[in-house]
C-alpha cells in the first residue's frame, strides 16, 4: 500500500505542475497579446495606419486621412454643402475627395457602425447594411488647367447598391481595392437620424458669476413625444458639441427633472462651454489677386505659395463682432468655372506672433480645413529668429475659417481661449445629440439631433 500511495502522490504532483505551467503560459500569452495591441496603436500614430477593433483596443474613430495624396475630403448632406454630415434614413450624403497622384484608382468604400462614443458597435454589417457591404466609387474626373494635377472622386450614398437600415454614428471607410491597412485612404464620421424625440434649447450667458463674462450655457429639454424610453437615466445618452468640435464635447448629463414626457437639463455648471472668439478667415478663391488677409502670393517650383498676414494673440483683447462661418470651409474658385476640377492648390502659410517657445504643449490650426482634428501638418513650429509660430497647409481654392488651439501635452481636449480669448458674446453653433439603447440592444440609436445658435436661437 505504501508503494502505491507513494506513486499516486508523485503522479498527482506531476499533474499539478503541468496544470500550473499551462496556466502560466496562458497568462504570458495574454500579456503578449496586450503588449502587441498597444504597440499596434502606437504604430498607428506614427505610420498613419489603423488597427482593427478587438477585445483589447477600444479604438475611437475620428476623421483621419492616411495617405498624403488624399486632399479636400468633403462629406455633406445633399444640397447643403456647408451642412454637417447628418441625414435621416431616407436622405443622402455626398462624399468627394481629390487624389493628387492623379490617374485612376479602384477606390471602394464601406461603413462601420459606432456607439455614441465613436467606438465600434457590436452589430454585424448585415444588421445595418442592405445590399452589398462595399461599393465602388466610379464617378471621377481629371483636373483641368491647374498647376497641381489631381483626380476628383465623388459618390452619393446611400444608393441602390448599399443602403443603411439603422440610425446612429457611422464611419465611412475609403480604400484602394482592398480593405486593409496598407490600402486605407481615409475614414470620416457621419450620422444617421431616426427622429423620435423633440429637443428645445436656450443658449445664454453662463449663470455662474465667475463664468458669466466668458462662458455660454446650454440649457435644453427633451420631449419624448410618446416614444417609450425605459430607464432614462441609464439607456439615454446626450452629447453636446460646439462648432463641430468633438474633442471638448460634453457627455454624461442626466435629466435634473422628469415631468411627464418632458426631460429637463437645466444645469448651471456642467453644461457650459467657453465662448471663445469669432473665427479668423482667409480667401484663396482667386490666386490672381490678394484678399484682405493675404500678404503676398508667390509662384515657385513647388506651386502657389500664399502668405497670410501675421496673426496676433487675442487673449486679452476686447470682443469684436465679426462675421464668420463657424470654422467651416467652402471650396470655390473665381479663376475658372468648375470648382471640382478647375480649382488649383496652394501652400497657405500661417504665422502667429509669439515671443517665447511653449514647452508644455503644441499649437494647432483648427477648423474644417484640418478636419476638426489635431493633425501633424496643423502643428505650428516656433521660429525663434522671427518670434513666430509657423506652419503651412496645402489647400484647394476656396474660403476658409480657422482659429488657433492649444493642446497641452497629455490632454485630449484643446483650449482655443489660450490664443483667441474668451467672450460670452461670441456667436457659436451648438449641436445636441440624443442616443437611446433599449435593454438587450447591441447599438446606440440616434433618436434626436438639433442645431442651435448662440445668437439666433434664444
């Protein structure tokens, strides 16, 4: 018995050791996977590639161009060129862009459905796309009589080949032939609305005495209009953005009062934005004549170079009312007839007066001209000899709004007040989005979306 008992103990010890080794290897494998995913996302930032979403990386989709030859991406509601890309299920969007490599490529596009926070939702493509899951962009035309050769591509969607069946946040993903990182051209946000609720809002001077000279308060109400919303405090999400900037969006607000069909969001502090300042602007609709903001236009071997007048810091200046288009851009040439294919490109040079180099963050040019994102080309670099922060953008002829935003190292939201100043009188557009996810659903529905203006909607 002792002999068998001893052998049994030895066998059990061997089995235990083997099991422990397997668990240890499994944990090491999980660690390696996590490290690999982290590296992939870091490589994305350096190589302009995008990894796929998986269990270890909650990728937030943003407007981003991955190929340097892709310029002037426009996405807007059909018939409304300055409108944001928001449509109802029965409406259409127009997507256009230029490929500076010219020639003809086999560009295709598909859609990604996203949650309210712009991470990929858990529903399959067949759940929100009716028809083909990808479509070709076959409408193209070549530039004519321009110094910069390019091919202009355009597509209208949804269409007979690819239809959208669900509301919510979306990404249009454009690529050359194959849907992989190497061939990815750009991704761009748009939204599909199924209007179920009504939104009213009042944009006013901040209630708080400390903030009332600088900030704007967004008080609003949501009316359910008979739409059944279960568990309002958990299943309903509200997002507020200013002038199509998502980096400083306000989220997580819950109704302070529920009265029948009415949800009241009358906060005093949680719903305030910096008033900021009116956008700066310039026009390059003509490259044969200087506009009011253009110091000089020079043609060199690199093409047209447009030098804007040096910009001053407006942080401590009094408010001055000026007409703007709230950071948008309008592609237009006055030198030819067809702005799609006869508008030329120019290197537009920006200069911001600044005495010393800032060491705890970066300055960016912000607006539709940089896709409302912090792109590398929009970073201003300090010139110590001229006491200027400078950068240049390669832009198509048109009219552009812009401002300067400071992004502190380690932060995701930029501060336009650092350079532009902060005034409650500033005219701004505000967008309120209402999302709803029923218990058991796998995606956020966009059931309400409204635009309000700080001057015209009080």
